[in-house]
C-alpha cells in the first residue's frame, strides 16, 4: 500500500510540474536561457579543455608519473595512494564536478577501490578558481579582495577535511623512496603499452568530454527549472529565497545572494557556504558521472556539509582582518 501511495504522489508531482511548465512558461524559458548562458560562458569553456587534457594525460602515463612523485605527500597528509594526487591537482585547476570524472577513471582502471574513491571525493570538491575570482568576486560581489578570501577559505576547508578523513580507508601500500627515474619508466611503460592510436585517443576523449558536459547542462537546466517553479509558488523573503536557490542550484543562489541588501561580510559568508556545499545540482551531476560504479555518495554529502560549515566560519572570522589588511 505504501508503495502505491508513493507512486501516486510521484505521478501527482510530475503532473504538477508539467502544469507549471505551461502556467509559468515565461519564467521557465528564462531559467532555461539562463542555464544555457551559464553553460556556454562558464561551464563549457572552463571544463572542456581540462576534460580533454585529463583524458590524454591518463592515456599517456601522467597518473603513473605524478603518482610516483607524490607518494610521500599523499601518504603522510591524507593516507592515500600517490595516484590520487592526479585527482587533487586536476580538480584544483578545473573545479567540480571534474573530481568525480577523474576519480571514476582511476576506479575503472582498478587503481582505486570503491572506498578509496569515496574518500578522495570527500576533499577534492573544489570550485573552479576562475569562477570564484571572476564570476563570484567581480560580477556578483564586485570585490576582488573578498573573492580571494572566499577562494582561500573554500580551498583550506577542503584540505582540512582531507586531513580529518585520513584514516578513512587508508592506503596499505608500503611507502618507498621517491624515484624520478622510476616515475619516468612507469610513464614510458604506460605509453608504449597503449594499444590505441592517437586518433582513437583523441576521439574517445572528445566523445567522453561532450557526453559529460551535456549531462552537466541537463542537470543544471533541470534544477534551475525546479527552483523557478518553487520561487513562483512559495513566496519567501529574499534572504530565504537566495539560500533555498543555492541549496538547489549554486550559481542562481550566488546571484540572489549578491542582490541581498545585507553587509558584504554576510554576502561573502553565504556565498562561501553555497560554493562549498555545491548545490544539489552539482551533487546530481556527480551521481550521474559515478552511476556505473560502486562509489558511495553519503561520505561525499557529509563532507560537503562539513565543508560548507568550516569554509563559511573561516571567511566570517577572517573577513574584518582581511579587509583591513588589504
């Protein structure tokens, strides 16, 4: 009986959404246009080159190379395999949800177990630095210095989570001395054993990248439509509306926060919280990328709650000193 009730409720919800698409068609069309603009001007340019490059690097031995060189750092700090440094480095440069894509690659290649992959996802959830320093700081908050503070708080809190989770699925590999020669040999061995031609590698890289970016576009658009329907039917004050939108879709939430009539300190704190949580839109993107694996979502979700708390507290406490310093 309970399952029947759930089925009926799901159907009613879908019918309600369908009716809202017709009734609120102008607002929905604006949301779709906004999502396309975000994808075209922000997501695609920032992620496309990194996704293609990362695929090429994986095929030609960069994981083995950097894994050998970064063994001591990853082991002593995070109790992870050296190869996890690839996910950490590329995620720092490109931003989420790329960490899910890179982690999936290592998992499918058998380099990481499901538990180890769940662990690395916990502390590699970085927003694209250009998005923070450009879109958030200049376009939304109109303050470059505050954008840099948000970046530092966001990154620092993530690394703290990595330190706190170091004993969660710790690597059991024996730590050996770093050898540049060994790193080069491993990279070379990977390259010469690659059975695909360069043309095949490029084709696979482009196909995989486009598929992932289209998935991201679809998820962002879907969640923007949901937030639009919620905004049209639940009349909240601007503060609660911005927080709710940020929980569902990060970029729209950040935009609403920037329009609030509150001190810059609180705007920066709220923006950091939304950025570090990522919004359910980003979470669903990650789940979609990892859908063919056994990597768990719950550790990632728990880490995002902690990340949002730590990063926003850091920004709130340091804000006054930071503004005075600069």
